[in-house]
C-alpha cells in the first residue's frame, strides 16, 4: 500500500540529515525528479558528461521523490513543475521545509510568471526553462550548489521590463497576476542579491524577506546567500 504523502513528509522531517554543499573539487550531487522516463534518461545522459556533476538518483513519483531525497543526499534537486495531478510546487515545499540545505532548481517548459512567483514562495532557488542550453543548465546547477539564485534569462527580462515601466503604474493583478511588491522582489532575486541587500533596497526588515522567500517553518541556511 502506498505511503500517504503526509506520513512520508513527516518521516523525512524526523530523520532529517544536514546536506552540506560540496567541498572544493567535489562534484555536485544531483537528484532528478520528473514523471517522464524519457526526460530523466536525457537529463542523466547530459549531466553525466560533466565531471563536475554526478546524478545520484532519479524519481518519477512524489513518494519516490521524498525517499530519494533522504537516501541519495543530493546538493541540488532538478524538478519538473508539472508532475501528474500534483504540482512540483508541493514537492519543492516539502523538500525545502525538511531539508533546507538542499537547493531546488525547477527545470520546466512553463514560462509562466505566476509559476515563477509560486516557486520562489516555496523556497526554490532556481527556475530554468527547458529551452535553455546544456551549458546554461550545468552552470545553473553549479550556481545553486554554492548558494546562488538563478532565473531563466527570458523571465529575468520580463521581470526587469516590468520594473522599468514603473511598478506604481502596474495594476495589482496584471503582468501574470503578480503584485507590484512581488515584481520588485523577483527582480532582486533575479539579479542574485542577498536577503539583506533585498531588504535594504525594499526598505523592509530582513525577516520579512526571509519569510517571503523561504519556507515558513525554517530559515534557509545553505541555499541562497542571506548576508
């Protein structure tokens, strides 16, 4: 009988182990999560050609994904946004809450700004479109492994365009449904700023930024720079 998602998530939380970022010279440990066998095979083949990255596991279901996170001890999880009837958002949320030192990169064909916002809200550090080059994918994984944030250049351009036209003139539910404050926040994340730098730019307390960008139950310590 399949293990209920809630029970599996609770089990992971109780048995949580701290996953460190790779030491200098060590390959980045990557877990691939996608319901498509073909997608997993292609990704594995591509990443296996890079000596700086090692694929430590794959998963096609939500339950298998949680189990693989626990047993494979990845530094970075590469996750599809669309996952059967479930959203990759739910998987990302659970991973970030139970293993805050594991970075999550959404690798998807969905160039939806509202999905980007949701990804950041649940603690993802990266959002890359599947149209990106192999080099971009490799660099994104390595960037996340050392605590940087990555947003696909296409979506970065969109966010920065919204910034240039003036957030005060953007209706709250226009531009993909993103409020003006969220657009400013996304713009800062897209340019790789730390939580402290974002707080200073938006003139808010750093704790407000932490609560928005990271899971509500724990403060992220090894995923994005927070100084």
